[in-house]
């Protein structure tokens, strides 16, 4: 299962806030059901109508199953991340996908 989360910061120009969010996301690596975690920021790619680079930080996670992703959602480290970092973002969009 793929879990892709896009974050828009309350203070989009704040490098300090972006770095705090990235540091918080990195704590999620310790959750045993997270197989892979990739954290990124918008690339300076070609401007096209289909490219949305309005977000500030991206988190891409891989899980073995939907059940593992649910365990991640309920894990104390994830709950602590939300508690510690939710004040940093104004919007979050999640895309979850599984292989057909």
C-alpha cells in the first residue's frame, strides 16, 4: 500500500517550520510497519497545467497492507507527531493506493 501525504504550511515561506515538519516526519521511520519513507519538497520541474507544486512538504510511505497502514495511523509515534506538528500546517491531502 502507498500512503502519500501533501502538507501546506501555515507559514509557507518559513524554512524553520518546514524543517520542523520534516524532522517530525523523520520520527515516523521508527514505526515498524513503515517499509519505506520518502520525504520531499516541490521540485523545480517544468511548469505544466498538470503539475501541482503548491504544497510545501511531501511524505510518501509504503506498507505491506491496508492493515499495516491502519496500525501506523494508531501508533503512538504517529499520534505524537500529529500532536507536535499539526500547528505547522493549514492543509493536508492524502492519497492512498493499492495495486489492482
